[in-house]
């Protein structure tokens, strides 16, 4: 009987790893584009009146508001990214369980020890 491995995801079949990597790149690219739009382009539609209000260092008010808002939206995006990637992880787990017999024995042992079995029982 094989011993459990510390990182069973490294021993998954190549098609599972490829699917996960492609999904990871897609999700990360979408969040990167969203963050870029928010962080860089947020200040452009600011009302013209805000552009005349100068604050510390003679920077216009709309610049500070855009920076403040983009930081808070960025923090919120971190939590949304975590939620989305949890869904991707669940999809990967479901794929691995669907192909249970194809998994190496050490991966199956590690999944069993973490409470994941093909019958769907999880701790």
C-alpha cells in the first residue's frame, strides 16, 4: 500500500493539471484586467469640479478619491478571487473523484485521509 503524499495535486493526471492551470490563468487574467481598469482608469470620469480642488502636494481631489476607492475595491477583489478559486478547486476535486480509478494510489490515500472519497463523503 502506498503512503500518502504531502501534495497530492502534484501527482494528478496531466489533463487535470492542465485544466486547472488553464482555469487559473483565465481567472487571474480577468481579475488583473478588472484591477487595471479600476486602479488606472477610475479617475478619468471624475467630475470636472473635483479636478480644480487641490489637496496635499497640489494633487487634485479626484486623484485621491480614485486611489482610495481602488484600494478598497482591490481588497474586496481579493476576497472575491478567493471565493472563485474555491469553486475551481471544488471542480477539480469533482473531476478527480470522477476519475478515481485512474488516480495513483498515493493520491487516493491522501484524498481519503482528507475526508474525500468517491462516495462523496467529506469531513
